[in-house]
C-alpha cells in the first residue's frame, strides 16, 4: 500500500516504463502486462499475485484512456467487442481467484511457445501480404475466455493471445487492435475487483503511481499510430513484439534456463 507521496525522482523510472509499455500496447495491442509484470517481479521483487493486481490497477487507467482514443479514431469493431467482453470477463475473474490461491505460472512457458509460433506465422503473412484482405473473425468466445484467464493468472496475456489469434482469422489489424484494447478496460475492471476482494489494496504502490502516469500520457499516441501505420507494417510489428516477448517470457520462466 502507498504510505506516503513519492517524489518525482522516485517515480520517474516507472513513468518512463509505463509510457514505453503503453505506446507499444496501444499501437500493437499487446505487451503492457508483460513489460510491467516483468519489472515488478524481477526487479522490484513484488510477489506474482500482488504484481498482477498492481498491473491491472494501472490498466484501469491506461485501458480506459486507450479505449477512448481508439473509439475517437474509429478503430473499434463493436460487433466483435460485444462477442469478446462477456467470455473475457469470466476468464479474467476465474484467473484472478486462482492466482490468489495457487501458482498458475507452471503453464506459462507452454503458452509462450504457442505464441512464438503464432508470431512466426504472422511474420510470414506480413511478408507475403501484397493487397490487404480481411475477414470478420468467427471464433471469439473461447479465445476471449482463454485470454482473460491467462491475463489474470499470468499478469499479461489478453493482448498477445486475443489480438494474435484474431489476426490469424483475418481481422483487420487496426480494428482488431483497437477493439481488443477497448474490451480490455472491462476485463481489467473485473479482474481488479476480484484481486481487491482477495488480497486488498496492497497492490497500490509507488510503482503503480508511476506506471499510471506514464501509461495515461502515452495512451492517445498508441491509438493514433495503430490508425496511421499500414496494415502490412502493423502485422509485421505485432509479430516482432509477440515473438520477442514470448521468447523472453520462456527464458524467464522455464526451469531449465
């Protein structure tokens, strides 16, 4: 819990990290949870459940701001949004309660291997793409359920799992990223409520304040980038970030490394 007001020097590194993470997340639909969760657990030493709760407290602010920005830039497919939210909320709440009682990180390396493969596939698609051709994704509820669960249990997973799989189904990159980011606000709200009811307000730390400030400042820029970048370039960028973050997560969590 935050006991006293932090100085600017104390929170400046967290502001910078929040800004950078949200620029990537807002533009590409993923990586905020991975970057900030890694910081809090590996560098600051926050326990996984408290770190995941802290990340979701921050995302209450960043996803809200990012969602508004994507709406203003017309990056949201509302039909897809309505299909993602209910299952995502159910998965997220389930993952939050599970993480509060057991360590759900055992499966994380295997999920990351899967996402690495998805990233490679998206990279190949971006290289081969000449004329953009998109389709409305059909398989959404199971995907949102899995993404919500992994997001709460692993401190990051909604964007990588949902965005990447919707893109594989032919979703338009800018619309997919904007819709997933906007839906994440309702997901994050439900997960945060679940965490607060189980572990209290201990997640609200100095790091949380800095991440909120940096993330909120960056959120409008991510939505603008998603709209302006060409679909082929956007798809390639998503694949690079997905591969890089997945491989890093495997390296950090696999017992043999």
